[in-house]
C-alpha cells in the first residue's frame, strides 16, 4: 500500500481563460510532505476556448490523472464529487449611456410599483383619516404623516437590503444575497446534471 492522499474538491472556482487547471487550484490536499509539492502542481485539465465559460471537472478525472503518477497510492476523495470552473474572460468597459438607461428603467419601475401598491391599499385616505383622528381637523394634505412615512419607507428598504452603496451594516446576508446564492446553487446543480447526462451519452450509456 502506498502513501495515503486525501483530496477535497472545491465546489466552485474561477480561473482565467486558457489556464492550466492544477490540483491545488481546485482542491484541498492532505498528503505526505515528500510528494505534496508535486501533487499540488499536477495538471488536471487545460481550459480551451471551445469549453466556453464553464468547465465541470469530475472526481474520476482527478483520480485518473493522479493514479497515472502514483499508481500505488491510497487515494481518498471526500466532499463534492465535481468542481465547477468558471473561466473568466476580459470584460469590455461598460457604457455610461446603457448604465443610465437601465438605472432609469429600474427607478421608474420601482417608483410605479410603490405608487400602485399605495393606491391599491388607499394609503392617502388612511393618512387623511389618521390626521383627522389625531388633530381633529380634516385636510387633503396630511404632510405630518406623509413626509415621515416617505423617509421611513426609504430607510426601511436600506435596512432590509443591509447595504448603503458599498457599506454593509452587519454580517448578515441580505435577502437579495440569499436569493442570488440560491439561484447560483440552482445553476451549479443544473450544470453538473447536464454535464453528467452529456458524458453518459458520449460514453454510449443508456438508462
């Protein structure tokens, strides 16, 4: 029995296009000191332009590469059985005109949504009634309620999303970050399942 090697694949990593994927970049490794440096720099895969921006590296690929060099080693894989490699490409500078156009659309959409909601629940009539109850007078413009309410609405949204520009108020993830995380998890799961189906078809497997 050879040396014991323990490998835990990362769930997701990001590398440059046309990069060589080395084991240390996609996994945590525990191995004897005499083989650890060579093990860490073992080339597992080379990202090609035809791969696009997403490559799935399976544990079986890693095992095959390592067994060629260390055939008598005791290789133990723990954790995820695939690593998703995102190949980053050079980004083009953003367009200010496009940014302003998207910002305007989002601003107007959010404003109309809030106004339509308030109209549906008759918020103006509620403020008028509250003003009449508190002061005993009736007015069509209860600004003493409407102004603090408007300020509180904006402040509440800032606190809800836990961000003011780049400033974070606490370490808790915002609801938007949680939804983005769940969305990314679903994308990763889809990519893994789709890759497994493709590999089975290429190998002539039929369920």
